[in-house]
């Protein structure tokens, strides 16, 4: 009985170790590079060392909860602003910009409170913050884009979100 137990334990231990396969890099006579798990006799093979893959286990969404105090603070501070909007460019505006530079003008009612900033997003990505109401973005690609505006506090937490706008930039091209 103990021999079977030792045999089963040994097999289980061997199976639990990670399998490490060799990877080979080969360059043929034409200079083509190939990676494979089997070396070839036609081309010299060089063993490639691969670092172990790093994995990260994220918590389950239900385990991550927004603190009640933060939610109350955001609601209170966001309610202090009755209006947040773009003043330039206008929604559905199309314009020429040879360099692709756009100066976004934003305004809120009332004006910004201490510690707050306007944040402009372009196609869903933050592109700049300002306390003056002007955010300049350089070298935007031609085409139609969506811009959004938020008011963020000193920690970068969004406390108010304005309406998004759509605009189109025309830029010169070598093709046309």
C-alpha cells in the first residue's frame, strides 16, 4: 500500500511542476527568422531564454466598493455646479486646422471652486486640465472626434460631467 502511495505522490509531484519547453531561433540562408519548439537540421538554431509570465489576480468586482463618504462628497460638490459646457468648438462644427491644434473653451456655472479643474477628454481619453477654461490640444488627427468635459477635484476624482460634443477637423494631406 505504501509503495502505491509513494508512486502516486511521485507522479502527482512531477505533473505539478511547470512544463518548460525549449524555444529555438533559427535564421535561414535568406535571412528569414523563425521561432520554433523544434530545432531544424537545415539552419543553425539558437536557444531563446524566455522570462516567466507575470500574472495578476484582480479582486472580484463585488469585493471592490466605492466608499460611501466619497460618493456623498462627489454628489455634494457636483450639485454645486448647475452647468458645465463647451463654448468652443461648437457641437457638430467642422473647421480647418493645418497643424491639428484645437483650443477647447469650457465654462461652468458657477465658476470653478478652489481645488477644482476642468478636464477635457478626446475620444474617451483625458488630454488636458485647466483652471482657466482653456485647454489646448496639439496635433489632433483629421476626422471626426468626440470631446467631453469634466470638473475634477484636487485628487483627480470627477465630480461633474458635461455634455460631449462632436467636431470634425480638416487637415491638408499629401494625397489631396
